[in-house]
């Protein structure tokens, strides 16, 4: 169980606020949710790893467990096998410490310094106004509960908690794999109960900066703020096949069409915070000659494209809205020739699903997502998340982005970051056989073996540990990377029972 100091930490926390009817400690499995609460009591967005790494290090110290903390703040905690399992082949239990910090537009929480506020909503655990971080704190909480147990039979364990997974698997890339002895691994970063992931896409982040020339805006101009909002957003890997559109893509498309009817100047544009999140809202500020005809053109185009987008996206993102409202006139604009060229180039860049898998029905094989779009002093910046389970297709897609941008802008700057390998399907897997048998026995149902278009650290582990036998699984998590993220509580309890049975079988 938790140490007294740790109990005080989370018992003094937020869970009793605002008329909550259920305390987090009432949930089952109790120890798992206690650790979930403890981990959630410190900020742990990507790039802000020290507080949660300190917590994990203290956990290991207080229990006398062997641990390694590297310069990147990755944590490895080792525990010997229980009686009768001392000589069994070791097992890695793996998850990541960072979360995507997303919040509602009216949420004032500073997620860099303030913890999230957990609450129970029926069968779901959620966070008030923000993302939950169930991706992937549930993995760390489960591993801690096992490491802290004295009544669960298990082989020698190597719990690996990596950092900055959400921004390019940076922690796994920096890990010293010579500290690990196991050749089999259970990753807990999947999000659908009963679905056992055995392969994943590789990916890379493409950052581009298009230099812009600014000039003063004539005094007789007026400015309008254009908005595309009401989209669901989501994870660019696991949600890109659900008919969800990017506000960045839509605002580019709208402004390109508008420029053909109304000569306007672009003053600002911004959408999205992370490359791996499908952008739910984008805004732009434009300026044009102050006359009734121009205002009428804008009004007509907004109404037309609001209807067009609602029709096109009715099945997946029907809440989309296009809007325009007067705003203060900015001090400057980019030159008009750059405005036309900019939207012509951005409109023809590849986007969304490029190819579906032939090995797994319904699985996206290759895609890209423009997650961030923003004008700065340096120019227009945007970031793509490019994914593919085929390395050559990933490289080809990056080449297409290069080609389009360099044809249009000679001085464009393009950088690649966070390149990580795909995880190839292993047709013969003893670990998978054990897991599927355990799932069948504990639930009476057959598990589903699948691949994912999301990036998993299993690709890096498989590349670094020759012959690694690896499976990824997890409880039901919905709408991760968004303020609507929710963790299914009964699913966690069922996964916990499955975990214990798997460990018992790995003698």
C-alpha cells in the first residue's frame, strides 16, 4: 500500500471537491486507482517530466527496489521473481510517464504547474476541463501496484517508465537498453480492452517554416477574425480513420477559396498545439478594403462553406462551424503576393489517410496530420505527424512535403524530429499465445489480435532488443488527447485480473 506521506499527498487533493459522491479510493482495483491518483497529483505533460520521475524514484527507494534513473528521466525499476519464479525468464512491463495536456477553451488551469482534477462520471474516470492522462498513466499505476504487491506470483520484473513518448518517443530513443535483460515485454499503452496489439506504425515529425515578408496595413482597411471550430479532434493515429477532419486543413481550404473572390491580406493564423493531435479549432485574421461589396462577399462565403463543411463531414464531424466577426485592425499583414502563393501551396499538400493496410482489414497504413499551424516573427510555422507501417512509404510522404514546399518557397526551412521505427508483426509469439489463453479463460471470449496506426514504443524496444517477444494491451480509453478523455473503470478491473493471470502463467 501507499506510504503515509503519499496517502496524505493525495487524500488532501481534489477528489472531495465540488460535491463528488465517490472517492477515488473507493474504486476497484483499489491499489491501481490509488497509484493513478498519486501520479495525477503532479503535473506531467510532455517536456515536464522531473516531478513525476521524482515520484517514481521515491517509490522505488521507499520499497528497497533496484532502480535506474537516466539523464532523460526514464525510470527502470526491477523486482525479483516471487517464490518458485526466481529463475523464470524476466518480463518487461512498460508504459510512458507523459501525457498530452489538452483543455477546454474556458479552462484556466495551468497544466505545467497545476495537477489535473479527477472525478468519477458513472463508469468513467475523467478530469475536469482537461485531458485525463490515462494515456498512459494507467500503465504506470498498474505496474506500481504489481511492484508493491506481496501476493501476486510473477517472474522477475523490469518495469520501464519512459518520458516524452507523446512528442516523438524521445524517452525510449534515449534509453540505455543494456540495463535490460528481458526478451519479452508487455506494453500497456493500448486503449481497447480485449484487443491485443502486435504491430504499429513508425513515424516522424516534420517541422516547416515558410519565411514571410510583412508590411503595414492601409488605414482604410477593416479586419475580420475567421474561425473554424466545433470539430471533435482526437489522436492522429487511432482516430484518423473515424471521419474526423482537421480545422487547420479546413481553414486553409476556405481561405484559398476566399482569396479567389476577395483580395484580402493575411494578418495572423493559428491552430493546434501538438503535431499528433487532430486540430479541433483554427482561427485567422484577415484584412481587406472597407466597403459593402467586400463584406458581402465574405458573408456569402462563410455561409456557403459552413454548409459545405457540415454536409461533407455530417457522418464524423457534423458540429463544424465556419464564422467571421469584425476585430481590431492589426498593425501589419504579409504582402499580398505571399498570401496567394501561401494558400495555393498549403492547399495541395498531402493530408489525412494515404493508404490502408492489406494485412489487417480496416487498419490505416500511411497517413499524415498537420497538427500545428501558426504565424510568428520567423514566418509561417507548421508541424506534420507522418505515420506508416511501411518505412519506404513514410519516406516517400516526407519527400512529397519537401517537394511541394520547395517548389513554392525557395527559402523554406524543413526539419525532421522524433523519427521512430515501425513495429513489425511477429507471426510466432509465445507471449501472445499465453496472453490469448489467459484472456479466454478469464473472460470466456477470444481476444482480437490487431495492429495500430498509432506509434508505440514497442517499435524502438523491438529494434534495440534482438528477438523481443512483445504484446501491447490496455483498458478501454476513449477520446484520448482531448478534454473528453475518459477511462472505463470496470475495464480496468478486468484488465487487472487478466494481468495477474498472465503473470502467474509466465513461470
